[in-house]
C-alpha cells in the first residue's frame, strides 16, 4: 500500500476523519480527537498506529517496524514507507488500531463505530 491507499482506507473506517497537524502529519481520529493513526507526509514518510499491548514487542522486533516516537508507551508502532507489512496485514493493523481506540470510548459514543 502507498500513502494515498492508507489514507483512503483510514477514512473508510466508521467515524474516521483526517486533520493536518504538527506541520505535515495526517492525523486520523474518531470521536473528535481520539487518534488511531498518524501518517507523516513531510520528510521520511512514516505511519504510526496503535497495537495490542501483548503484541507490541513482537512487532518492534520485526525489520522495518519500530516503537513510535513519543507514543511507544501507549503501544504505538511506526512503519517507514515502503511498509514492512503486506496490504492485508496493514489493513488489519489499521482496523485493529481503530477498534482499540473505539473500545476506550465511553459507551454512549461507541454505537456506529464498532466493527
């Protein structure tokens, strides 16, 4: 997947929206301000996303994947383009990141966002 395909997929998830922040990062979020993916478009193109706590270290051991700067303590990983994951795996990771964030929302905000 390239950066535009990742963007299109993120925006296809329920309730997703895109903002440009921090001088050149596409931030994909739900419920106003709860981000589930960050795509840096200036400089080296990278993609950051949240993963399950028990899988975090396993992903960080793979080539091309590292802990995301500033967000690693919240179990975020960073992939540099070309991404070190297949298209199917990347779509699964983005969907799981979305659902991890949705699961932390108050119950009143969850309807329509769960897959």
